[in-house]
């Protein structure tokens, strides 16, 4: 993409990224895709929050790279993952920003999952007071 538009979060379009104090377990078709106590929570404007899981806490053997890419003027270029489990549809179920813009640089090395495509994204408190 030549000269992509880059926008900064602002009072009119806020974006925050905070470390979560919760334990998250993400399940797809009965298989645990992620299990973490190190998630980041991204809140963007009026959109629902997004849980970003460190790659090390994701079972990457259940995912394969998609050819899909999209561009967000606030975060950068997103790459996608499809399920690599029996009978999958090939539709992306997760995404990552490998080189996010500076304003959200902490999400580098993390993967987010489409909540509506998961069996569950369970959250339980860990006793930490981070978020």
C-alpha cells in the first residue's frame, strides 16, 4: 500500500491497551486455542473490547496463516489465521498486528480471536489488580 493513511487515537476516537488481571481460556470446536493470564485488553472507540493473547500462550498448531490482510489507519496491517482443525471452513478466526503503529505497539506479538466464532472465551479473576 503506497502512503497509507495513519491516524492517531484522540479524544474523538480513543484507543487504550491495558494488561488484564484475568485468566482467559479460548476454546474453538472443543479445542483450547489459548490459555493465558497475560492478556492485553484493547478498547477502541465505541467497539467491544478485544482480548489480545501473547503468541506464546496460543496453540499455534491449531491455526494456519490465511492469505487475508486488512489495513487499519489506527493500528496498521492485520494478518489473519484460519483454523487448522478437522472440518474447518477456512474462514479467518483470529488476527494479529505484527508491526502495529506506535500508539498500540504493545499488541505486537499478540493474537486476537473473533469472539462470535469461538465456542467460548472464559474469563476469571486472577487476584491481580492490573486492569
